[in-house]
C-alpha cells in the first residue's frame, strides 16, 4: 500500500544508528544498523529497503528529522548529508533536533516522574555531554 507524507527519522549521533519511518503519529517501521559505526555503510541501503517494503518512494517523504548531537561528528555529517540530499532531490523539509532534548522528552511523565531530568552521554576521554531540564506541567508552569 503506497503512503504519502511519510516522515523519516535518522539517528546517527550515537555508536549504533537507526532510521524510522512514520506517517503522522503512527510509527510504521524502525530499524537499527547492524552494529556500531555502520552509519555510512547502511543508512542509504536501509532506507531504500524500508521504502521498498512499504511500496513507497523518496517522493513520498515530506519531512526528515535528524538528531544534531551532541555525538559522533562523522555520524552527524552522514545524517546531514542524507537530509540535504533528500531536500535537494525531493523538496523534503528538514527538521533538526537536539539529541539530549529528545532523550529528556522521552522520560515518561507519570506520577513518579522526577522534577529534574539530566541526560548524560559519553563524550569519550573521560568527558560527558550533559543537559539539565526542569519538568513543567502541561499548563507551562
């Protein structure tokens, strides 16, 4: 069944990357690369295979979301290259997101959720990427 207005999400800021395709709020498929640091070898073939499985084409993509780090510089360049190529070839809208923002946003907002969230990523050589977030209620208070 063909789809239109597909959304592509690309995560290459970490050791093990992944891509996902969705339509609106519905996740259609998510696939991780076969191993660490396989970003450049797998991102384009995996995207092609997923589109083929969905009977879709790059023309069906309307947006590409990519994580902009912090993280692997080479991995980030691969995602940016993919996004720019999709934009130039198919007019796909590019949406860049901060990796730490996404991690913090995925903490479940249940009754026991912490008021402060601090995602931490290993930056290697004894260094870390850290961001602090204060949870707000839905009214923005």
